[in-house]
C-alpha cells in the first residue's frame, strides 16, 4: 500500500470513527440506568462532543484532498509509463 492509499484509509477512518463514537455515546446515554449508577438520560455535553465534531471535520476535509492527490499520482504514473514506452 503506497502512501496515497494509506492517506485515503486514514482519512476515511477519521471520518467514520467519530460518527460511530457519537452514535455509541447517544445509544449508551439512552440505556436505562438504575440503582447506584443513577437514573435518567444524560446525553453527552457540548464539551464532550467538540473533539468528535473536530474529527469529523478533519476527516471530511482530508478525504477529498487525499482522493485528489491519489488521482494526480495515478496520472503521473501513467504519463511516466507512456513516455517510457514511447522511448523504447
């Protein structure tokens, strides 16, 4: 796996992981809690969601950039292959 494909994988992970974490946090907040743990629904606060939303933003901005860089890399490989085959 070259660095461009790795960049796409990491960008996808930084986009998907925070979404799954938010969904898990909301699901866990809606589970009934009784006894010494407490009762009532306590959803994540805004301060707890800031890092997750930043992760989603970073993943959403890096994914198109990584795809563009990968396509430019593929074009440069094709140009080098065509020029090498033309010289022989």
